[in-house]
């Protein structure tokens, strides 16, 4: 567990990292957005969805391995 001061530092770091990430994505898309055709965006969505599904399956397997050793 974190102390009260460490908790605020951790929370501030998460908020700053999230803001930098989303502003960075917005900036990147503003500069290079015209190069993304609907086909490219579709492939990006498919790849991202596959990664999320694979990670979810991994977490589910870990959960069941912990519950039923």
C-alpha cells in the first residue's frame, strides 16, 4: 500500500501520463490524419481489438489458475 503522500504522487503521475498520451494522440492525428483512409483505420481497429481480446483471455486464464490450483 502507498502512504497518503505517495498516493497523491502516484495519482498525479497517472493523470499527467494520461493527459500526455491523449494530447499526443490528438496532435499525431491532427498532423497525419489525412493519411488514414477508412481501410487503414479498419485495420488499426482490428489489430487493437485482437490485442485487447488476447490480453483479456490471458487475464481470464490467470484468474482461473489462481482460483482453482
